[in-house]
C-alpha cells in the first residue's frame, strides 16, 4: 500500500485527555480514533492489527476443535432474569424498545444466549463434548472507561464455551485451553511476560484462572511465584496466605499487570436454569457441564503496545504488525523515486506486506519519525547514497544500527 493513499495520518501530539501509552501511540499513529470514552474506531492500520490478532486466536481455537458461530448482540431481558443476573451484573447496557416496549440487553457476555441455544438440539452423551466459540463485539457500561483499549465500553471478545458429560472431561479440556492460551500469547508477542494467575472460582469452583501480562500500565495487582511461573491475583492472596497454590512457595513478588484472558469452569451454573441437559447412557437426563474461556481483542492489542514501545513509538511484534516493511525514498530526484518504486514492486510480488512512504511533500525527518511511531518490524530506505551501492538501507525497528544490502539479500533476511 502507498502511504500517500492512506486516508489516516499521524499526529505529533497525543490527545490531552489520553493518559495511557497505548491510546496515545495508537491515536497518534492513526491506528484508532476515539469517538467517546471507552469507544474507538479502528482505522485501516488498526484493523489490520486486529485482524492478525483475530487470525491467531481463531487458528488456536480451531486447533482445539472449536466450532465458530456468531451469536446475537441483542439479548432478551427474560434470559437474564432466568439466570438471576439481571440486577446483579453491574455493567449491563439495558434499554426499552420504542416500538415493542420490551426491554433488551446489549450483550456483555453470552452465557444467556449459548445455554438456551444448546437446549434446542436434543443432545445425548454420544454428541458430547462440543466446543463453540465466537469473535464478536461486546458492550459493558463501565463506570470508568479508561486506559485506552485496556478498558472500553464497546470491544471485541473471543468467547469459547465447552459442553461436557463428566467433570473429568471438563478438566481435561480446561487443560487444553490453558495450553492454547499460552500459544496465543506467545504468538502475539507477550508470552514472555504473561502468567497463568489463580483467581476466585466464585460459588461453583475453587479457582478460575486469568492470564495477566506484566506492565506498569496494569490496573491489577498480582503476586508472582518465580519458582513455578504462576501467579495469584489480589482477590485471593489472603486466602492463600501469600503462598503459591502450585508449589506452596511463600516468596511471592508483587507486580502490576493487565488481565488479557480468563478461563472458568461454569459446571451447571447456566445449564440448570435453562434446563440444558443431555441423555446419558442409562437414558436419564442430566445437566450439562460447561466451561467458558475469554480473550478481549481490544485489550490484547492495547497490552501489546504497552509491552512493546519505546520513546519514539510502537515496536510491533512481526506476528501482529500491520505491515512487515516500511519502505521510503529520501531525496527529490526521479531516479531515487523510480528505484524505490522498483523495490516496492519486487517486495510486493514476493508477498511481503509493505507500506510505501511515497510522499513527495514530507521531509526525511518526518518520514523517519513516522516510521518509528508506526513501528513496523523493518524500515527500508532508498536514497542516492544507497543507490550508489546498488542497494537499500535496512534497519529493524527493535535495533539501532542500519546496514546497506541488495534487495535480494534483504529478501533472504526476511
């Protein structure tokens, strides 16, 4: 893509009302635009990042036998009355239809949709287990939407629901999801600072688990066990008497973190209210056991930026970068532009994702500043100096030093 055709532009200054680093950099880079508190538009560059995150998640959910669906955002009030959550879920968006006078919910989560849906298929033990996931926008009436993409009122989430006949089968799949989540966060570039974290299981399980990423931008406090690389969240640390639930180690280190995912054994909490049962081998009807597993895509994107940035801008991991290469030409001569056009054509033909800064009205300083701000993995410069060596200047965004190579040598490095 040519940067001269990109409708979104960069900004020198961040909006004064944004204090989080992820929001400042994403808005300055033209990745997102803030419509109002907790609500962002994803512009072309930002949507490319979001789609890459989505692809990673979808691939790993498919790898553990997940079947993808798309459930309604609009939910009936009656389903929330059935589960008893209508007046206890503290961030529901509720409204009354002007025409029908019925009250509806904008879905913050989908247990109240997936459980009654599954009752319609007359399932037996032979049909189970089943694993259903979706990637869809959610709505939560956050009292304090803050921290950029880390806490929003409208956001995208992957939610996976599993359905089982026996508790040991739920436990087996729960462990598979743990492994899949680790793979997702590794692929997204934050696995090295993301920890499985013990959290409260509520009234129906001793523990649930969160995935917490270490960053000073985090709103959560966790206590990290250096011995076995798990953590305990602030909610249950006292119950654990400041010891690790895995190894019993008492030397836990307090850290700030952002929750990027969670997994929960729901058991029969939502199947019983909706009469979600299965026919067992003996012909009896028994309540289905459920698990749920969530990842917020907006939050994951914001967290990646919080982990991967420097004073000059974002430093995207290659797996989620909107483009792999930021190509630019420096100098006003037609020869330089022609050479750069050729490099762009060659890289594109080889399947390399390139944003080509072909602007003629931007100075070299502006182009370099934009490249650092946007943060693609590779910067490639064509100038009279590089042409004299029949090459291009290449530099990794994560490194300081640049070097001149031929186009074929650069393709070899890629």
